[in-house]
C-alpha cells in the first residue's frame, strides 16, 4: 500500500528499490536529508510514531514535496499531531493512492 501511494520512494531504496520495511526506513533517511528535514525532526518523528511510520510519513512528504514549502516543519507538525493522537497515516496514504490513480487514469 505504501509503495502504491508513494512510488517515488522506490528510487531511494538500496539498489534502487524498496523491497521491505528495512529498505523503506533506509530510503527515508536519504530522502529526509534531501528534503532538508533535520536529523532532530526525523528522530522526534521516529520516537513518537515509530521508525516505520516515520519512514512512511517521509515517503508521503516526498510524494507531495512540490506542494510542501518546509518539509521539516511539516514533519514536526505531523509529529505533534501524532503525539496528541490527532494524526493517522491511513487517510494520508489513501489520499495519495487516489491522487496517483487519478493521474494514472488521465495518462494516455
């Protein structure tokens, strides 16, 4: 589901692909740096959301990077919401999947 919603993260996995959760977490560290997200913002996200969910959040941010002016600030905001149990990755992933299907349906 994550790779369907966030296909761009694949390019940053080990050997150019994400095949498992460990690959996703490795890719997220690369993408975090590329997006300008500070190590502390990512560490906070990992502590609050867990490593896998923080990696998914970074993958989602990558997918929408052209629409997000401050990726680090956005991740910190998601982290604060997650700490208050006001944020879940499910709706974000579903919205990205729908957006990717809409784009895919228009091509050709």
